[in-house]
C-alpha cells in the first residue's frame, strides 16, 4: 500500500463502539458550534483506528517503510 501524508483522511475506520454515523454527527455538531480545526482533529483522531499514525498500527504486522517526497508545483 502506498499513501502520501494525510492518507488516513481518505478512509474512516471508527474505534468500536463508535459508528461512522456517530463520527459524522460529532463532526457536524462541532463545526456548527465553531470549534477550531485543532480541536476537531483531536476529537476525530481519538474516535478513529487509523488517524494520528494509527494507520501503521491498523495494517500491522505488515512492514511500513516511511518515504519522503517533495513536490514543487
């Protein structure tokens, strides 16, 4: 599997017993109440199995080899 930074943003795998609908509702409520992006991301990270570096743990025992790419547009 190959992902670039932010690859976990392309998938949603909630931590049980949280459901995808739960995560969507929490996100909508937080945005409605004007929370900061940092606060929103902190909550979403804690409701997810793959955000905040959890993607590597999720695919274990597969080896994860970090590779850095730089693109200038």
